[in-house]
C-alpha cells in the first residue's frame, strides 16, 4: 500500500493506493473513503512513470481523485502499450509510416533481453510517445496507430 499527501488547489488529501497500480481499475482510499478509479501509466522520458487518474468509476465521496501527473497521455483504441517495463532500445517506425500486423514497431530492453514489439493491426503511425533510451513502465503508451 502506497500512501501520498496530495494538495490540489489548497485542499489536502491523504491518498492510499490499495491495489496494484499496474491494473487498469485501481482501488484507492482518499481521506478515508474508498474509490475505484481507472489509472493509466504516463511516460516521463528518462525519469520513470507516474500513474494518472483518468476518471472515477464509482465514488462514495465528492472529493476529487488526485492526480500526481502533470500531463496525461491519452490512450485510444489504436495505442500500442508496452507489455513490460524496460528501456526503449530502438524505434523501427516513423510518424506517417503505414504498418501491417506483425510489423516491427520498436524494441524494449528488459533484463538484457531485446523484446520486439509488433503491430497487431493495419494502419498508419500517427504519434510516437517515447524516444530511444526512455525508461518505460508496464502499460506505458508507446505509439498510436490509426
């Protein structure tokens, strides 16, 4: 259980993460009230990641869910997320490039193993969220395919 003291607009909140923050839905306790939220990993280049709270699923209180992230990266249906934590070793595509299923998109190094991330769909690379050398967490957005 991870605990935080967070201040939002001069209001202080005691926030405790009760579940594994790598899950999509996470149970948190805000000032003693349990709230189920949807969390998304947000990549901060070379400094690790922080969890950004997207929206409360069910709330028993009017207290807002706290977000330690300064800028969230939206993840749409075409967003390719990292299947494991590691370091981006190579990016094999560029924005505007057309890709097919099984095309190499990037390489993530984890525990000295090079893991090739492949496309699961056909489309065009719309945005690349990471750069070579970036430390990424499990579920961090890598790139968008439209």
